[in-house]
């Protein structure tokens, strides 16, 4: 919906991260509605792609391929292989593959995929708002000394006449260097704080929920991890090689000792007792979402404290050197001291 999209006041590169995730979630919802209304997977996919008009070329290739082959599963796999594995487009295509079984979309699986994408968009939006506020504050503090300096040049003829003297140029040059260093430092801190690296175990858990909603067995659902991450690919390779499920899940504990071991233990127990596991995996997915939100909230709260270091060491000294020191030094350079003559 339009209300869910981020404000245009956000930086452009952050809007390009958030908006596609919301559009992908809307795509899953459109496919779920079309499937429930009785449309074939092929027709539902073509109509939804025509409606949304995604920017990445892989979606145009998916539309052309689906039109030519009359098959959705192969077209989705081909389109996913043409994009960066950890990109937003690849995540959406992988979720669409997980929501399909025997060439048909499962509406409940698409609904879960939509909730996953919307949650990721919400996390990115929170980081974007924090970054936007920090960037605005840093930009104002960085530009203020230049504004005051320009005002002094326009108002004071005495300052203009002394502007090119070495005693005034030296602090101006040093203040400019400190100001630019501080801005670069602040920008790098903000970029690292808002960089939303996908959680490997969280992605595997969400894909497992989507696959289980299609009615697949636990083993077949874990085999679909091949397209999610390198850890999931290792598990899928072991399953394809005929390894027992308990042995095939060892890469989870090796790569992620705590969360991966917990997920693997839950899957093995469910496979042993034969009881339904979807509710248990859903709880794991919910716990992962809560933990991710907590980490994002921590990063947002730490950002002002981290930014105080370049502000104190670079931006504030540059303010003194660019706006205060030149005025004082220019006034001192205009002073002349006359000494009385001494006669014998």
C-alpha cells in the first residue's frame, strides 16, 4: 500500500533498498489472491509482473521466459541464477520458489513469504530513519562554519582585506581539512550502522517455514535451502548425497554454533518423533525476528554515541578554525602599535 512506503525525505540510496522489498511483498500477496481465485500459476505470475513493473532486468527476463515456456518453476530458477545471490531480488525469487510445489503456488506459503519481506522492509526503514536523522544533523554542523564564514566575508570589509594573509589562510585551510575528514568519518560510521546484513539462520528458518506450508516433508524442505545461502547449500548437498538428516544438518552448528545448533536440533527431534513441526519452526522464526529487531534497536541507539567522536575531534575544532579564529586573527592583524619617540 502507499502508506507503507517510506517518505521521500529519506536518502535516495536508502529508499532504493526499502521500496523493492515492499513491492516484492505486494507481488507475493497478488500471487496469493490470484491463486485463491483459481488462476493458473502461469497466468497469475504474468499478470502480477505486468502490474508491478520491477526495475531489475531479471524480472523482464522472467516474464519473457515464463511467456515462452508456459512453466513457472523453471523460469523462476533461471531468473534467480542471473542476479547476485544476496540481493533483494534473489531473496524474493528464492521465496517464490519455496512457495511453489509441483509447479503450483501455495497461497499460505505466499502469505508467509509476504510477511517475511514486509518484516525486512520494516527493519530497513527503521535503519533508514535513524541514518536520515544522523545525516541531517551532521550536514548542518558541517555546513554551519562555512555559512558563518561566508557571512563574515560579505559583511566585513576589514575581514575581506585580510582574507589572503597567511595568518588567516592557515587556520582556514586546517579547518577545511578537519571538516572534510569529520564528514567522511561520520558518513562511514552511518554506512556501517545502517548496513543490513542478512541473517543466515534467520533466512533458512523463514524458507523452511515457507516450504513446510506447501506440504513438503522435512527432508525435501531442507533440500530447498540450496538457493538460500552457502550453509544451506552445504546441507542440501549432503542430503542429495544420501547422508542422514542429522549428519546433513551439521554445517548449521559448525557455521553458527548457537542459533544453527538450535535449529538443527529442532529439525532432528521433529524428524524422530514424527509430530508436526510447523508451529515450532514458526516460533523459531519469530524469535529470530525479535532478536534481529533488538540488534537493530541497539545499533540505532549506539549511533549518536559513535558520532560524538568525530563531532568532538573534527567538526567542532573545524567550526572554531573556520568561523572564529579567522575573525580574531584578521582583527589582530589590523592593529598597529605606535611607540613614542625617545630623544636624548
